C-alpha cells in the first residue's frame, strides 16, 4: 500500500493526523531507487504516521496545509536530483522534459525547491520543526558556488529557514531525529546527530573541529573559497572526518562528522521494506512517471565510491567507503522482480554508483578511513589497492540462473581500471559473455593527461588496455560487441590544445560519439571549485577554464568534428590552437578545406600537409 498523498487517504487509514509530512519535488514513486521512498518507508517502519506531499503548489501555503499540522514536523527534499539540474541544461537553457514528473511535464516544482517549500511551510506553521535532506540540501550545505546565479550562495540551511540539514543517504539520521522529536525533545537542542548540520549563534560555536573561511571571506576571495572546498572534501570520512564550522554573519554553520554508512544488516533491512516498486496509480492517466523505466527491474547492491572523480558528487554525498547488501538480500530481490507483472525476463542492472565495487579498496581504510587528499585509482592505482570481483561474480552467477531470468545486464558505471588490476580475469570474461547488451558504456572522459589529472581520472592508457582486452574477449566469446565511451568537453584544465588532442585521438581510434557532455558545474564538487576559482584546491595552482558559451562550443565541436554542422567551429578552433595542419586532405586531418579554398600545389600533387608523399587521390 502506498503512503497517503491526500487527506482522504489519511482518513481512510483511520489516523487522527500525521506525525510527519514528507515534501518532495518528484512525483511519488515507491521504489528503492528513489530517496523519498526509502526515507518514508524507514519512518513508517519505525512506527510513524507519514503522509507524502507530492509536488505541491508553491504559489501559496494552501497545499502545505493539506494534512493539517503534523504532530512532529516536516521533512523536505527537492527530489532525486537538484531542482536546478532538473530544470536547466549545462548551457543554462530550460529543459523541455522532466523525467521525475508525470508525463515528463515541466514546471511542477519550483527552482530551488527546498528553499521555496520550506519558506511556505514557515508561512503556514511558524516554528514547526523542518528537516531538509536529499541531494539538493546535501550538496549545498556549505557556502557554495551556484552556476545558475554565477555567484556564491549561503548554506541552504539559512536560505530555507530549516532547523536541521541531513546530508548523505540519511536513514540513520532520520531515525534518530524522529525518535528524539517523538520523545519530546525540542528540535533546537538536537545538535549532536552525526550526518547533520545546524546553525547556532557564533557565541555557541563548538571548540573542536576544523573551520572553513567564512561566507563573507569566500565571497571576497576565490583563494579562500578553494581553501574552504578542500577542507569540506577532506573531512567527509566517517572514521577520521572532523566537525566543520563556517561562519555566516553572526551565525555559525556546524556540520557534525558524517554518519557511518549502513552496516550490511541495516542495508538489507532498508531494501526489504514493503515498496510498491511503481509510481502511484494517480499518474496513470498522465502517462506515468518515466524515471521508473530504467530502474524498475534494477537492483542496487552497493553504495559509495572510492573512485571519487572530481566532477562527481557521489563522494561528497554518499562517501567514499563501500557498503554492500548481502548476497541473500540481492537474490531475494531478484526473485521478487520475477513475480512482477511487467517482468520480461531481463534484470537491467545489479549495480550502484560503481557496479564492480564490493569491498573496500584496501584494508587500512577499515580502521583509519580513506586517505586524505589522495585517490585510490588515479592517476594510477594505489599500491595498497586490492581488486577482487569474486563475490560480485558469485552474485551475478546465482541471479542469472534463477527461474524466469533470461539475462542480467550491468548498466551502472564500471571502473575498468579497477578491473584491470584483478589478476583473475574471470569476471571480465563473464561480463563480456553474459552481462553486456551489445554495447558497454564506460567513462574515459578524455585522453589528455593534463585534463584527466584535473578530473581525478586514470590516464588514457588504462582505457586503451581495457578496450583491447574487451574486444579480444568479445571475439573469444563469438560476439560482436561495442564500447560506448562517455566523453566530456570543457572540463577545467582543458584548453583548445587538449580538446584538439582528444579529437585526434577519437579519429585515430575511429570513435564517433553520438553525444558529448559539456562540463556541468554542479554544487559540491572539486571540479566546480576549479571552474569558479580557476584554482586547483589541492595545489592552489591556476587552472584554465573555458567559460564563455563560444569557448565551450569550440571544444564541444571538436569532439564531433565529423558533423557538417560543426565544420566552421572546428576550423576556428584548429586555427586558434595553431593546428591548421589538421585542415586538409590527408588521413590525419580532421576536416577538409572549404570547397572554394584552392589546395596548395603539394596537396594537388598528392602530398600531405607535412610535405611527405601520400597515396594519390
């Protein structure tokens, strides 16, 4: 049974009222891939009466009074993703569709949804407890650069007027906050829950911990902002992470150390809760909620990512420590999927942030946490890294042998550099043979070492080695399969020189990407810090950043140099980069001269641009 989303549904349950109202900017999908579903089911399992206020009309307070005043408070989230990312492209253009809304209809949530929702709740109910969480709140918990405003904004805790901010995945924070509120504790006194932020007067600032440069200072100084970002990233470890403070005027933002990730038993429990595993029937006439389609028959087996790419928010939100569900829990969910009415025999994914992580990267981190300021895999794998796919492989083998299961795919990201470090290539062979649906998507992102270092990614040699082995194993299995590389243009550190280098690499490898992702400066990442400051927060050295739409367009066009619509941009980029030698008729050239441009005598006689004799044409 779905949780109530109307006052009538509350009445039908025989409740006199509700303990909590959970407000979300997404349509109501009761599936464990949706944060709202997990948190509300956890609250329900703890014995609270929870109503879900779905995509409320924010133009007045009326919708926020739908269930009356909740006994204990409001939980507020923008939904599965940041509301600004949901609404705007990397070019700051309005998106035409919202996959998390019924029928993909846009405009059912406001920009900066957490702030807007909380302010309406304050208008309606004054000092009622408000707890904010989810990705939007988590990534904006400190003073942060906002790409859409192109300025530093305060912590979302202040702009929303909420009482507590829950960062990270949130289950145990939610349980503790709910319990203490239910026991009669005033929310203003709940200041010691790990994985939460609160605000206090400067005079009440805790003496312990690390202090970031203040909001006022990071506005004035980009160097101070870079320092602030490094402190915040370095302390996001549940074992060694410190309490962090950041002054905002006469108030102090206090972030308690991260909540330890769920134990395997806790994670199994969370995924065993009675999810309906579909969108609420109220959306049927509107065409349903498209976001369910990719995950309806997928299984999450892990959380966290020690890969920690600089442009990715997972490390700042979920953490770098890997936590996993038990094999029994995963197999039970797979069996459940086979009983669902729309199941056709295909499990689309057994994955997570990084599909092939089932253990910590090394034994040291179990007691001491992950290394500060270092990465486990980049630029090369750490010597202490232990790569082992045996447990993951055992799970995949068991699930693919279940009755009614025809195929198990892996569609989450796979760290191919981690795969290459496993001395036993059995997983690699079975991945190719059983778990690829014709093409495997991987993320080299770039080929230039300069750019990859700023991304926190392995150098391109790892991708080349992986691709060579992938195609060899595909041939061994008698399969014609493809690699689809994800590539990113305009990441900090990428000048036109590096963009040209990538274009030449793609041509040499005969790779023609159908889609190219422009770097998107989302809150809470190291790459976004570089984008705003022009500084690498770990070295404080200057970093080139392509910021104007035209500069970005030049880099993006180079990645699809073969498209006729990009021809003029590619020529401009090549000439600006001093690579006019790549305009011509030889095999190495990216584009030909314009039709009305007469080739020089060497080209007309069959010579390449370097003057060496080529095959005549």
